[in-house]
């Protein structure tokens, strides 16, 4: 099947899985907590989005050359994805942190002002997801991861 012979696609997919998996031991090193949910979460070190687009772009460079239209498309796509990961998505996460704190502060204020007591069985307010995007260092680490995966693939495997 030709799909399984598409090295740029396989390199990009492997980069995603590798970057997602490596988040677990990296998180453990810093927090001493094993969190398997990181396999499917957004954000964190390294950026799997950056790893994927960097692996794809590097593989396209190997296959089609740096002067090809396909490489130009892939490179621009990679820049947009990495810019989005550090810009818009990161800022949305920062806003979610502030909104979550405002909700907690407001709830505390209302409880104190009206003497409301929280019952144990009462529904917890669902917080907004705050880990949406990446710090520049996470995007950089992801892009280096992706590049290395493609370079190793084309240097030693193919």
C-alpha cells in the first residue's frame, strides 16, 4: 500500500506520537508526578504540532528538494503552525487562567457576602482549559525534535 511508503507522512506522524510520549517523562522529571493524560493533551514540552510540521518539512526537503514548490508550501505551513502555537493559542491559555481566577474570586465573594455554604454534593464549576498553546522554548524543542526525526529517518533508515 502506497500510503505506508509515504515517508514524509510517516515521519510527521511519528514525530507527533514521539513528542506526546516524551512529555510524560519530562513532566515527571520536574514534578515527580506521572501523568499519562499528557499523551492526549495540548501544550507542554515539546510541542507535538511543531515536531510534526518540522518533520514533514524536513522530509519534503529530502524528497523534493529545497527549491521545490512542495517544500515552499510545507515551510510556510510550518511557520504558520508554529506561530499560532506560540501566539494565539498561548494567549488564549493565559486568558483562561485569569478567567478561572476571576470565577473563583467571584464565587468566594458571593459566598462571603450572602453567607452561602457549599454543600459537599454540589456540582463543581468546570474550569477553562489553560494549557492550550506553547512557550517559544516548547515550540523550538518540538521543531528540533521533528527535524532530528526526519534527519535520522533519511540518514539511517532509508
